[in-house]
C-alpha cells in the first residue's frame, strides 16, 4: 500500500491516496468505501451528502458504495447487500493483480465473512478490492471475489459500484452511451422498456437498470465543462439514479436539494447474476476519468470519446 492511514469522520479509519501531480482519493475501511476523488486542482469529483451518517451499521451516503452480494432488493438481504456495512482490512499480501496502469498510488483491501456473517449469508468468500489513482488522476477500482467454500457449494451474487458523481446542475447534465438500450425501470415495477435514441437528460426522478451496455459511458456536465468517462470490465449493466425532490426529502441522510448536485451511474452485474464454484474467482473493474470538455466548442464529441481509446 502506498497510501496514508488517517482518522476520518467519527473516528472511522481511512486511507488517503495522493498522486504526484496533485490528484487524490480517500477510502474508508468501513464499507471499503471511496468517499473522495479530487483532480489535480483539488476539485472534488464525487458527491458525498452533507447529511451522511458515518455511523455503522448505516451505509455512507455518497462516494462509491459497494453493492454485494445483492443489488438493491433483488434478494432476501438488506438493500444492496452487506459489503458496504462491514469493516474491511488492509490486504498486506494480495495475489498479484496484472494491470495496464502504472499507478503507484493504490491500496488493497479485503473482506472475509465472520462466523456471525455466515449466519446471514452462508458462504465463505474473499472479496479483494484495489483502489488506485492513475498518473493522469483516473480512479480505478478492481474487485476480485473468490468462492472459498469448503463444502463444495457454489454461490450466486449481483454487484454494483454505486458511484455518486458530483455535478453542477442535474438539469444541465447529459449521459451518452445508453441510447436505444433496453432497461428495467425501478419506478415502474422493473418493467422492461427501450431507451429513446438521444442522450439521456434529467427532468424528474430516474431509477433505471440499463442492460448489456457498451463498456464506456460519458456523463457531460456542461456548466463545469467537464465530462466523466466510465470504463468498465466484467460489469455488463449500468444503473442510472437520481431521487429528485420527493425521495430526497424522504431520505434522512440526504439534503432536500442535494439531488440537484449528484447523479449515480453505476457499473453493475445485475441481469445475469454471477455464480462461482469453490475456487473460482470473478473480477469486476471500473475506471473513472474526468476530462475537461465543452460540447459546444466541439472539444468533446461524445461519440468520439465513446468510440475512441
Ligand atoms: O441504485 C439505485 C437504487 O437502487 C435506488 O433504487 C435507490 O434506492 C438507491 O439505490 C439508494 O439505495 P440506498 O439503499 O442506498 O438508499
């Protein structure tokens, strides 16, 4: 690990990663939860609610919660599973992780079930998470989940990086890369629909699971002249969520008007749950970049970003 262990909110331990050119990230051991990602100018790129509890067993509201082994209420467990409500450890001797990134700023965390946990979900697993900052300030999260059951049993799970992006004004944001795809609408009993042909914009609550998406999605924030690019691997689906005003008021750990400044775009594996036999390992990776952009100046043609490298 090349990060610095520090005390966070309510005394919860966190690791601070710094990249020589100035970008940084913070990860809490509670939940294996990234709560901050800043660019080389020190600008925060992730949304974190000013009302977030930081009080276990409640999840942290904002940043990048990990949804495992269950996305949302797609199963018997609490919403989004339990990985985000557990204390993770620093993985001092992780198996090698071949990456194409020359990142020097990274930390490896690990979550394994306790006896107590096994009563809730009767499986033995190792969940390894590497959080890394690239030389250009990109944020990479790589999850490796291994079935370590000794009773020969397989297990099945769904997964998401529930990323909260910080935006200047939700009504000015466009999402590119999900046009014409099928999605399940969580606001209409998960009925299946097909998205229209244009970029997605926001005028009300949205809670959609896009199925079998491209590996790259762009989030354009005109006011901030910034485009987030989500690259994902092993995560075929993508969830787009904004609670809007009513749900915002109903959430105790979320400010009434904070919906204007956040958008969740979540790299996920939901439609086809993943099954692992004992000894098998799954890997799911997301890479986030924030590129200066101005749609008008043509500096950024989303199609070029989505089709480019
Ligand atoms: O990812 C979208 C979603 O499943 C929404 O349905 C909404 O519930 C959101 O997650 C937040 O869930 P949470 O359990 O963190 O309140």
